[in-house]
């Protein structure tokens, strides 16, 4: 999907189309927008949103805090703004940008809608998160017309009709190249890459364009004089193994030559479910006990809700903390039973917290549920009903 979160917001606020808009932070509101968000009648009334004057929206220049960008419109990206960038840094690049809060419930609703639309056309679909899917249309009637371009246009049109949102499609012999191709002509682009196009289209690209090569690997590659995918392909597999280890070296060599045998998986089991938040200011375990307790409770409740929505229960509960010196610690506890109960998760996560020395201020707090299983395969059962209130001291 093209700038998915931002595009959903532009459906709600069409007056912002063409303007630089940034989505992120928890306090991205001012009085005018807050009044609209707090009014149930206005919430349900699309005209109320559409009629809110542009001048009533908060601007990035007025933001203070440590929030980060979740996404931005293409108009904002032209200023060098991108996902995961700090909002304060983005404000220096584009102070006039409009800042909106994140609304994950709305994004998930549109995510379900676009995926159900895809499944009506190509049932072999792998879910890759809220805004991305892989599709195997080898057996779809007419799927090979114009190298897949006809089907790609049909998918784009059906998604646009169903949601009002645009997407970009990459068509290739495998998932590796299709993922890369989907980024070539955003927004609303279609890119078809055939096997014989590898050297002309793929090899001139930077190594970072390969999904799986991150900043650290790319830095090491550059230090070895390898800048493009073509440079990587020119290296012997054994040489890459010597530099990066057996599994990574073999994978890098195959990726550079466009080889990827991974099938499209129509069903996959999640490894874990987690929620975390970075604070606007560092919080102290004693002086900010009440605020931390409320945040901790909310995170546990969100993890429980996510488990119930996805149809899983968990046996391992853990916490993640990052201190003001950027040191991170994690603690886990394995229960005697599986659970998706908010209070049980909170209690277990609280036990994990007791094993951490809280001697510095905190920047981040997270809660994780692992060792997942469908309820029918679970052992034991967690205590209270998921909707029971969470009470008690957490810090």
C-alpha cells in the first residue's frame, strides 16, 4: 500500500491532500483537533472532519518531545522526512508540515478490507503485515497476460474501489525481486521484472534494496568496496561466507543473483505479540510511579487484546526496558499454563519487572507474550476474564 497510514488519514481529512503531513507521536493534537476527536457525533460525521480548516491542524514546528514518525505523505517525504525519524528532527526539515496522531484501529480496519479484496482475486496470499502482501497468481486464470500486468491493474482498481486507497505492485518470478519491484514506481505503480532483467534492472541498485540487508551489513559491504547488487554478485560465494559466515554468505550470494525459492505462505504462525512505547520524557520508577503504572497496565491490556483478536494464547510473558543511557534489558517468565487474560499477563510481567534494578530513568517500556498456541492446543487456563479491571501496584 502507498504511504498507507497517511493515505488513510487523507481519506478522513481530504483538505490535507497535496500538503506535507506527518503521522506520529501521541500528543499530535491541538484544541481544535482534540475537540473533534473527543466528539462522538463529529467522529461519525465525515463532513465534520472534512470541514475542519487547514489552519486548525497542529504543525510540526510546534511539537516538543521524543516521538518518532510512523509515516508521512509523499509531499512531506520530498523534504527528506521518513519513517522512524524523530519528530523534532523532522520539524527542522519541514516545520510547516501538519502533524496527526496515530490511529492504529482505523489502519487495521482498512488493512482487513484491502486484504479481503485481494483474496477475492488471488486466493494464494501471504500476509506480511498491516500494509503488504505477497500473491502467487501462477494458477490464476489470465494471471500471465502481459507478464502479470493485467492482473496487477485489476488488483489496483479493485483495492481503489473498495477502500479509496492506492497500492503499488511488483511482479517477478519470486518474492525477493517482487518486493524490490514494488518500490520502483510508487505511488500507484506497476513494475514487472523478468529473469532476464536481472543484470539491467537489479544489479545497478544499492545493496540496501535487498530486503534483509540492513544498515550494519551495508556499512560492512561498503567497507569491502561493495556498493551495488552487481558488485555483490561479482563476489565468489566462498568469499562472502568468509566475510559474513556460512548462512549469511550463502544467502547474500543467492540474493545478488536473484534466487529465492521461498513459497507464498497462505498461513503462518506468529512467534510473539508485543507492545511497547517510548516516553515523551524519561520517567523515574519512584517519582513517576503512577504514570508508569498506568502505561504498564495499558500495554498489558493491549497485548491481551491483540492475542484475543488473533486467536492465540501465550505461555511466556516478558518485559523490555530501555534506560536513559540507552541500555536495554529484557526479562521473561514462563507460566504453567497458556493465557490471553490481561490481569494474568500484567501479574506475570510485574514479576519480571521485580527482577530488574530500576536505578535509572526509563526511556522505553514494553510487554511481550511468546510461546503462542491456538486455545485448542493450550495447556491450562489463565485466571480472570479478559474484560476484568486491572488493579494493583506495578512499580
